[in-house]
């Protein structure tokens, strides 16, 4: 079996369940987290803590472990 290589969130330590992009990444993540891998949950929490409507423009591509492993084995 292939070991998964999905990134772990540097804030909560959980494995990422997909990839996401936000046009306001730096504003939400702030200087502490802007160069780190964050899960969408932590991104939302940081946005809420900063009083930012973080879902605006957010594009999330969920990826199950099964499909992730299939893509890596190709």
C-alpha cells in the first residue's frame, strides 16, 4: 500500500481533506500562518477570530483518501 502524502495542518495537526484557495489568504491567515499549510476548518476559525467573511471567493476541492492514494499510485 502507498503511504498518503497529504499535508497536515500546521495549526491543529489534522490531515488535510483536500485543497483550497482563497483570494484573501494572507488577510485571514495573518503573518503567523501565511506561509503554513492550514486546513479549511482552521482557516475558517482564524477568519472568524479576525472578523473576516472568509468564505468569500473560497474554492475547496475535497479529496478522499481512496482517490488520493489512487492518484499517487498512477
